[in-house]
């Protein structure tokens, strides 16, 4: 394997629904008290300037009055292009590589050999080995769960597998007793919008987020309960529909569905109350923060902010419709979200209770400060790199997985507070 093991480097671098008047977005009018300037961090022209948010603070929230200085340290470099990171109980990191490999990386930045037993993945385009999560009883079971773009007859689709991780003294290991517990259906033949994040609920159920496969023909199935495209699922650790799922008794519906009307979900995390929050990719504009609830419809592709990549309207250009949910927050232009963590640590007291979202296009971490279930402030931590995943370490430091698509490589950065 090329460029493994890795060397630690230590370069530090400071780094109620009320229509919102359009003027408030640029002047700071009607913004929460305490913002340093009342101005949002985003100043670029929106792709759909005629679209207005449904309520104050739904987009372009102000920056907070106090923002911490952030120092960044390169923990590991020369890694293959990564997609996800999960901390193991001993402090090492389990990472997924897009091309289809699992590695264990030490806190000194050394990556072990590829773990054996990973199934074949469809890695072209946006496919690959995607998210990874430890089973709630990992300390006893050593079980892990991972999502991936699975090659199938007639195309591919997002699947979820479970396996026992058996590590060896060389820093590698094998996957044993592997079982594919869930397959998104229908199969479709392209290389886009697989999702996917895995989040265990406090009850031990597994949320699985997926995409709607992008193209105009399949994406309409995000509105269809008989299709697994553009959905969030809630399944048991064995892959069955959880008892009490909202459509379990609906004729023709997939019983695993939790919510519908999603585009391409690559960010998901629980808040401090154990509730699921997600951020999904919009079109040109329209990235959405949502708190998905059982049985609710989040609109795509009938209702959305933003426009098609061509500049045309999406459908009828509708941003609100009865029976669909408004996003808690949206971005236009997009941040291109990937990876998400709820901050509950001591390193950054200013971020306590905030969500940290990786930005591929915005090339850094987006920090969302909440007031109840609304975004009060938004700040950005620039990293000058596409951020594919974000995790909070046990000591409260923030770890960011960056990617260089041209080079097919990644770094892992450690962010700490700079006094």
C-alpha cells in the first residue's frame, strides 16, 4: 500500500412563521441580539434571489458576537480518499476509504493495513464505501455497521452491512460474520446520490439516510412510499423495520421508512435530547437542515429552495406547499454538506450545544448555534479543503476528514481552541 504507515505532523495554523423582508438578509434587520455586526457570514448572491424564506432566521443567520480562535494540526496525511471516521473506544480511529477499504489509524497518525473481508463496492462517481458506525454494544460485540454503494445486477444501490471487527497486532484485522442487513430499492444504474449516514438512536435503532439517485426519472420516487429513494429509514440492528414506524400499516409502503421527500442526505447526528437532525444537499442552492420526524414529507423534488444546475426552476419553483415541511434552515449558495456532529465537549465552550457540519464547497466547518429548534447564529471555520466528515473526540477536540479528489487522498485534522 502506498504511503503507509503515516507520519504525524504538527504544523499549527490559526485559523412562529413570519415573512422575512429581503432587505433583512443584507442589513441584519430583525436579527437576534448580541451579534457582533448582525451580518451573516454568507455574502454571495443567491442563485434564486426571488425566493424568500418562510420565517426570520431560516437562512443567512448572523454570526455570533464571540467566536473562538481555532488551531489546526495535521494528525494524518497521505491517506487514500476517505469518506467517514469513527472513534474506537481505545482512541484509535476507524476510517472508510471511498475505493472500498477500512483502515485503523492511531492517534499518532499511523494507518494500519486494509482490513480484510470488506465486500466489493461500486466506487465510481459518488459511490464507494461510505459511512461507518459502531454498534451500541461494541465493547462486548465488536460489531460495526457500514453503508456502501453496492454493485448489483442492472445497476447499484446503497446497502448496509454488519460485521464483527477482529483486529490484529499489526493494526489491521478482518471482518467476520458479515451480513448485508438492508438494501435500498429499487436498483438504479448511475453513479450519483447514494447518501449515506448511519446513526444509532438512544433506543438502539439505526437511522439510515440515502439519496434519490439524482436523475429526473428516479428522483420523483422520493415522494413515493413504495420506493426507497430519497428516504430516511429506521431499522433494527438486524435490518428489520422498527415496530411503530409511521408507514408500517400503510398498504404498499416500505415499512422501514421514517421520513420522505429527501434529496441526498450526507449529514446526520443526534442532538443532546437524542433527536435526529440531518443536512441534505440541495440543487443549486437549497441545502437543508432538518429535524426529521416520523411520517413527515420534506418536499423534494416538488418543493425546494434553489434552482436546477442549469439555472431553470425545479418543478414549478415552489418553496412551500401544504403537507410538506419547511427546512429549519437553508443555504443559497450551498455549502455542500457532508458529515455532522453535535458538540458537547470542553475544548470549545462557545460551541456547546451547536452542530458542526462539514462543507465540501464551503471548504471548512459550518457551526450552527441553536436557540430551541431554530438556528440563531452561523459561523464558519475555514480549512481551505473539502471536509468530508466531522467528529468530536473524547477530549472535546474536533476532528475533520478532508479530501483532495484530484489526488485521491485525504488528511485528518485535529482542531483545538487557540487562546
